[in-house]
């Protein structure tokens, strides 16, 4: 899948595949890999609006914004204190666009479209930037992630885990050539 940078590109993609759920919202997500090839996930804290206590990637709602990567970088900065701790994250490629439904506190069942990117830590160590929204940070090997029970993972992470396993197995994505790469 080619890199998408704007909300307009995502909406065009959704039109082309016939996605038409009413009232859906778009979120960006960073699936971040450490230099050791582990995936970094956050455990959602008590002040999160949904999926409290579940493990998932870094990200959040796109809202009215147009630039996916700008919003992704802002989410990384907010959630991992990137600027404050000198953390550098490289956004390598678009991973997938997936639809997720889950219950949000006080709002019932919600429809989200997650625009997920594969990323790497280039420099630094992440720290919790929003203590109420993030309870803790965890690094897992891909084998460890595959062994996690679904009730420990957000609905989005369950979907990402399945797609990742099918596409890359238990290897970091940057060790596996994509179609068309040499």
C-alpha cells in the first residue's frame, strides 16, 4: 500500500473500497519498533475514553486535521514525551487502514478507521507523556505479542497483530522486503 499523507487520500481510498459506515472517525496509529526489534505498546490508563487497560500502539483521533503524518508526530510527542526526552521516531511506511468498532464511555458503539504506520526509534528512550491516559509502556518481541490473550489487547491491536503476522511473521518489518523492493 502506498504511503498516504492526507485525510483526503484516506477518504478517497475508503470510497474506492466501498466503505460507507455513517459517523465514522479517523485515527492515526504508530506501531513503533525499538532498536532491538521489539514493538512498543502502551497500556491505556484510567483517563482514556475507551479500551482502558488494553495494550495498543501510539496514536489518536485525526479530528478536523488534514495531515496524517503531522498528527502522528504530535501524538508521538504527547504520548511519549518525544521532544522533552530527545526521542526520534522514523515513520517508514503505511502499514494498513483498518476499521474497528468498540464501545466508548458514555457514547456507546463507535466506528473508527485506523490509519496505521510502521515506525522505528532512531534515538532516545520513550517516556509516558500523558500519565492519566497511559498507565505504562511495554516492549514485546513479536513472538511475545502473538502469545498475548485478546482480552489484554485493544480491538485495534488485535487486528494489527493478525495482519502483521500474515505479512511479516515474527520478524521486524524492516528486515522483510515489501513487494516491489529489492
